């Protein structure tokens, strides 16, 4: 009998409460969510809906109050801080709205940072960073600092930094929030290509429906719960 592989990510009954007593705030109220390898999921919802909290839990930047989080079948909630750090370092890549680049550091050096934390040698870091920059269309821009790059180029550097470790999952928090429409579409085209060509699972928080439309699936949060979970029509039809 063939054993079915577990989903890449599985949340079951996840809750998150901040504070105690009368000051307690329940950010998540029993979230169930399954994400398969290779999906492109847009996480949406109004401010305070819980979408950022659930992304922080998925990225091991926060821990749930109760419930189960399994990554490739392994229970993450039982991991200690060092084990969660290893999971982040080897399986997850992060892209933020504010780029979070080091201002006086070249594009190449910014992209190398995750490999530096891994203890990789100089030659390995340089080669991997150059490859990642080429993947995002910035071949030849290695020596430029963020001040010498447009907003769209800075986000490309941030994406290169996120993929330089060959992550299984890319977590993108409002990746187009600081960009104009043209640059936003360029970044979404890039994320789509990384998902389709490199096979990276993409989880993206966004409040913009036109950006969410790039995803295979949209998960809407309201009041700390999954309110709606829908797939693109072509995928629903099995295309």
C-alpha cells in the first residue's frame, strides 16, 4: 500500500493570544490550513485579521499559543529556539515590504548574508550570490549599493537574498507595498517565475487584489480565522 506524503505545511487548530487577563488579545482563533509543495498562495485580509500573525508563525518568527504546526510532517511547535532557527536558515526565505537591505553594502554582499550566517566560504558565497542576482535579472549590478538602485531593483536584491539558500518556501510580506504599478508587476512576474521554474512554494501576504490574482490560491482571514480559501478557476478545473 502506497503511503501518502504529508503536506508541506499543515496548521491544525492554531491559536495565538497576546497579553493576559483583560488585556489579552486573541490574534488567531483556531486556524486550519494545508499547503502543498509548489503552491503559490496569497494570504489576504483586513488589518488585524491575523494574516501577519500566521505568516510569522509559518516563518518560525513567532510560536502559537496552542495547536499544531507541521513542516514536512515534523511538528514545529515542539522545536526549541535553535531548531527553529535551523529550519528558517535551511528551508525558508523571507522578502519584506521595506527591502531590509544594508545601506552601505553592495548588492552582492547583501545577497551573501544568509550564506555568511551558515558559515560558507568566500568563493561559495560569491558564486551563489552572483547566480541569485542573475536569476532576478541583476547580472552586472553586483557592486551597486541600495542607494544606487531603484525601488524595484532593491526588491530584486531582497528576493535574490531570499533565494540564495535554495529555500523550499518563500515568505513574502507585502512585497510590492512600496512599489509603483509597473515595478509591482515586474516583482510579481519574478515571483511567478521562481514558483514555476524553480519550484519554490510562495506564500505572500498582500492587501492588493490585482497582486493576489497572480497566485494559484487565495486564503482570506477575518477576525483570526480563515474566512475563505479559493483557488484560481483554471486550477479548480484541473488545468
